[in-house]
C-alpha cells in the first residue's frame, strides 16, 4: 500500500537531484532560483494576509483538511474514500470560484494597485494633506450627526470605484466640511445617495451603492447602512454613515459595521486605516469579524 507513496518520493528526489546538478553547472540558475522562491513566498504571504481578513480563511482551513484526508486515504489504501474525494475535487474548485467571486476579484484588484511612488518617497508630502482632509471629513460627519441629518460618505482607498462615481454627479471639489454638509441638506438635488471622496477631493455626489444582503444583518439596519456595508464588502473603501433617526455615526470597513462611533474614535479609525496604512507602518492588531460594536456607554443605558 506504500507503493504509490514510495514512487512519489523517488520521483521527487530524482527531480531535486537533477536540479542541483544543473545549478552546479550553471551558477546563473541559482539567481533565478532565489528570485523564483522569493516571488512564490511573497505571493503566498500576501494571500495568507488577505485570507485572514476575510471569510476565505475558514474555507482555507477546510481545504487543507480535505487535502490531508486525501493524502491519508491514499497512504492507508482507503480506495472508496480516496475515489470519492478525488472525483469531486475538480467540481469543488469551480464551486469555490463561483461562491467566492467577490473576494477573488477584490484580492486581484488590490494586487494590481500601484504603490511604486510610496517606495520612492513621493507620497511623503501628501501625508499632512491626507490628515487635514480626514479632520475636515470628521468635522462634517459630526455636524451632520448633531442635526440628525442623514449622510453617507465613502472614502476610496486602493481599489478604484470609478463605475460607482460615474453613476452619480461629478463634483471634483476640494474637501471642506461646509460643502459636505450642504450636499446632504434635505430637499436639495444631491442629498440622496453617497458622497465619494477620491484622491483627496470630493469626486462625486448622489452615488448609488451596492446593498449588503447578508442574512445575519439585523433587521433594524436601514438602506443607508446596508449601502455603506455593501461597498465595504465589495471594495476596500471605508464608509461613514450618519443616521437621520438617531444622529449616530457608524463606520463600515472590510465588511464590518461599527455603530455609534464618537468623534475621536472616528478620527482614529480613519487615520489608522488611511494615513498610517498608506504612509507608514501599519500597527499589528487582532483581526476580529464583528457586525456591531457598541461602546460601554450604550451598554449602560440599555441595561
């Protein structure tokens, strides 16, 4: 029963031996080998980092478990189990591509983003401007919350959302709290929909966002919150939602909705996920998948 396993090991060993002999005759191959290994390790690392931030991580564990079972079934000569698993594995790959199409698309989009300018220090001068824009956005969100004016502000990050901006009204104006507040003033032409912040400017208003349809979202979540959560699931954008009923500020990020965010907390979230991530070293933090996050003050009032 170990015949197939022994043959596989012999074949692997012969391949490694022939490759090492080729390296000894051609030193240039050693450089290509190091480059090859470096690229593979980098891609594997980026895939694991992304997978941990999404629901694909649990799926990845399941795939590894199935591969281990397949190996053991072949090793122990469990022919029926091995046949069933090997027959259905190709169909499983197709099913995974269909089920996780949004995650795969998002990962490829992030892989294709251009960050070359960061390594040459060109973006360093933009850090102060980015912080200033965040402060202005936070001021606008706070003012909207005070007057219980509904608002939805989307901050574009690495993945571009030009298709969504094209469905709205082009603004292309410098960021200012007054302009953002005026855009959401009730009974004005552009108050309905989302305001998109892109490349340090108010790019568009009255934009329609994709709605989240997760079954585990609470029923009291309105359309504005579902839209903010939807854009954060399909892209890496961050959405700020202001409720017109309660005046509370919520943040949708990476498919997670954090409700009742105070001014200072909102500022810290935006700086950490936009400025720090783009211009500096991102601090290590535990990844937690949550749908709602309420502060201690809310828990006290509800009890």
